[in-house]
C-alpha cells in the first residue's frame, strides 16, 4: 500500500514541472501567513495566548453546570472562556487586582468545592512570552546554521529551512483556526516540530545530492523511508491525542489538556510536513539538480 502511494507521488513529481509541484505547498504557506496576519491585526497576537502568557486565573471546576450557567455566575468578573475538560469545566479569567482575585477565590471555594485554582501574574506572563519567543527563534536559527554547515550550498539548505518554516507557519495558522492557545505545551510542540520536519528534509537532500543513481530512484527510496518515519510518528500522535482527549468517556481519568494540545499541533504540523518535504523541497531540489551543470552531468553518468 505504501509503495503504491509513494509511486503515485513520485510519478507526479517526475512528470510535472517545478511550478506545478510546488504550487500546493506555496499556496498553503501564503494562506497561513494571511491567517496569522489577520489574527495579529484583530487580536494583537499571531495566536491566542494561554494563561501562562496572558496572565490571569484558571479554575478547574467539578460541576455539571452548562457553559451559559457558568457565564452568568461569573458575569461580574473578567471571564475570558469556559470550556469542557473531560467531566470538569475550565474557566479562565483575565488579569485582576488582588482584592478581586481574593473575592473570586472565595466564591469558587464556597460554591464549587474540590475545585483547583491557578493564578499567573502579568509580570511573570510577560517574561514567559519573551522566553518562549527566544526559544523558538534560537531553535530555528540553530537548525538553519547546522543545515547550512552540512550541505554548504544555499539552495538545498534554503529549501530545508523553507520547508521547516512552512511547517511552523501552517501549524500556527491551524492553531488560530480551531482556537488552540499558545501555552507552554504548544510552544514545546512547535519546538519539537522543528526537529521532526528537518528529519525528513535532510534525508531527502542527502539522498538526492550524495547518493549515486537517477533522480527518480533516489526520490522514490527517500520518500519511502521518510513517509514510513512520518506516518509511524503520526499514528503514535493520533493515539496520544485520542487517549488524552477522550479517555474520560471510558475511564475515571479526566481530559489531559496539555497532552491533547501538544499532540494535535504536532499532528497537523507533520501533515503539513508531508506536503512541504515531498512537494516543496523535492521540487526545489529537482530543479537545482537539473539546472546545475556539474550535478546534471553526474546524474547522466549515473544513468549510463
């Protein structure tokens, strides 16, 4: 089954022009940038901020009340969101002064026993924002430097970096679409995605530039290995998402929101990586090999 699918994709790559091959991933990248830009203009941030980065109060309530009932109950406070977390409710409030926070805490402890309350100050959340941005930027720059040191050529190295960048952008755009907030967990997912996405890109680039044989054969074998790796990871992530999100339906465990968010961000990031690696990166490398005289002649000798 995998061989047949890989054969279809490689057949498409080998029989179409570079513009046709890279059209879909470029379109996805442009749409994702447009979504992120729109979110930044409307809300001031490229992705919704979670409690850790915005500050405020998060309460986990053991209650059967509906979302609208909870909204009415907390109408006098700066209520941001109410959402289900298994058999409990997560109620998030914005930043507030100490007196209001004490009143809210007393209200929750009195009316909703066995509840959990987490508080994050604005100063601490602002510092966390800076640290998270630095972590993503430094991780991406470090990856780019290592890639350039490995291949020592701007076009193949740039193709790997562009593919990884597109994976991150598409994942962030997806977070905007379905309302996943930027938290410590989702920042970790974006950092992991940098490593996951570069994995298959380096495999492809190494096979095409440093292995003997025809371009077609090298693409097929690289794609077969790379897709096996990515699809195996995706299968594990899907199971992790299902268990962390819906385990409360069949067990006494509650939903594990942080694991659920990490897994869904990685799932869509790796799905984007399949498109970016095997169409965008492959298309650029194919064009590079076919238009570089030295590499073109070496591939002709390999065919003969």
